[in-house]
């Protein structure tokens, strides 16, 4: 087994394109980030392959300030990658990805580096083949317009604080994302009441995220109706929609399964804190 590090996104893409196609749903996070990096260079991004002879068997990425992302589930490959990063004096702030691999990587980091590790989110990846008709919800979906940008940026920041417990990594983080996909809104009587984002299709997959309804418009079915409409749109174009749910939020898990979404795999996000560092 050999682990290779790439700072050339095109070289990495050439190396892993076939691997991503073997399971584009599991590799959807990597695929969308890779496509974004090819459109707009990120100089500090690093990409990793795990090779068995001439064959790439797994891949990972690190796009600071975010954690290392593991697009595979094998624990032994994760610990090998962690050992490789440590040998190169690379110190990521955490690890995210398929849960068994994340657990193995975090365990290695805790035991070998001495950092404390904390799981900050457990998620489930879902996909859908056919959207189930649901109850009628007042309003209609539409694609965003330039005049929606200020509202959407505020909602995007609110979503990140509420769903992830953190401020956006950069002030323009959500605005940047709009260039990499389509923002959708649900309108009811000319009021914008809910939003979601669908990434550009990559390897036949579009990832739905940033599903957000402000508190004053919740419990009326807007978010579910919008996700259903966007999912149908993606399917009608011949692509596959995927989305992540927070396992701590039973409501969203239930709603999406009612729409026909089925679970694929569990993902986790673990953060590292250097031993002796302040938690303030």
C-alpha cells in the first residue's frame, strides 16, 4: 500500500476520476469540492490517494481551514493515512467523512499525537430514486435571482450557526458557494419563506444542502416541499440527488424519508484540540 500526496488538482483528478465514478454518492463531497477546486484554484488544498499497486483504492482531501475528509470507510486505510500525515508534520484541525474511517483516524491521532478529540456532528447520507408525493403546501419553488443574494447570505450564515454551531469560516463563504450550484427559494404569497442549495452536478450527483427556513415560517412544510421540488428537478435532468441529515435532528431524518430518501452511510466530524490548549 502506498499513500501519495497531490497539490496539483488536475493531476489528482486524472488519478481518481475512475474511483469516484465507482461510487459517486459516497464520493459526492469530494467530487463537488474537486470540481470547485478545478474551477477556482485553492493553493493550500492537499489531495491524497491510497494505492494498492497500480490501483487507487481510496482517496481523501484536506482543504484548510476545514478538516481532512475521508471518502472511504475502511478503518485500516484511515489509520494509515493519519500516520502518513503525521510523518509529514501535517496537523489538520480534525477529520470528517465515513464514520468507521473517521473513528479510526481520530483514535490514531489521540493515541499518537496526544490531542483530545471531540465528535461535533454525526450525519447520515441519503439519496432518492423517486420522490414520493406529499401533502400540498402553499407556495411555489423558484430559482434565485440577484436580488435574493443579501437575504440568502444572511440565511446561509444563520443556517451554519444553527446547524453546525459555528460562524462561517469566511464572511463570503456562502456567497462563494452560489457560483458552484443553484440556490432555490420557496415563495408563499410573494414572501420568501425557505431556501436550499443544490450543487452543480458532478459525476452524475447533485448534493442538496443549506436547507433553511427562518423560525417565523417553520412547521408549515415549506422546507420539505422545497427539497421535494428540487429533488424532482435533479432527477428529471438525469442526475441523482443526495443530502446529509444531522442524526441529532429526528425531524429532518423523518421528513426526508417520507419523501422517499433512503440511507446510504453514516458520516462523522471530529475536531482535534492540542493537549493543554485552552478550550475558550
